[in-house]
C-alpha cells in the first residue's frame, strides 16, 4: 500500500515537472497589459416625438397600360437631310458632318 502511494506520487510529480518544462518552452506571454477601465455612462440624447402617430396613407395612381399592339402608327422625323446619298458609308459620313 505504501509502495503504491510512493509510486503514484512520483509518477504525478514527473508529469507535473514535464508539463512545467513544456509550458516554459512553448508558452510566451504576449506582453499586453490588461488595464481595467471604468465605463463612463454617456447621457442619452432625448428626442421629442410627435404625439400623433402617422397612419395609413392612400396614394392614387392612374396608369393607362395597353396590352395590345397598336393598329396604326405614324412616326415623323423633324430632321430633313438634304442631298442624295448612294452608299451607307457616305450616308454615315454625311450624318456625322451634319
């Protein structure tokens, strides 16, 4: 009984010694200092809210949407280009010039 007690105590002492050595080798403190700070209470800003709560607002929208194709359409251009153009390149050149 006494032999077991001595054996277990030496065994635990060796484990503690090994853990202490490993901690000293691999654990390095960060060097940061923790300073306890007292949180100061900042007074809240009081906002006066209106007594009447906003209620539901009705908005009327009038839309004329046509789901059918137009039967007749007439597009007229106000711009009139003078002169006769024979090819598309010349037409583009003339349009760029004005």
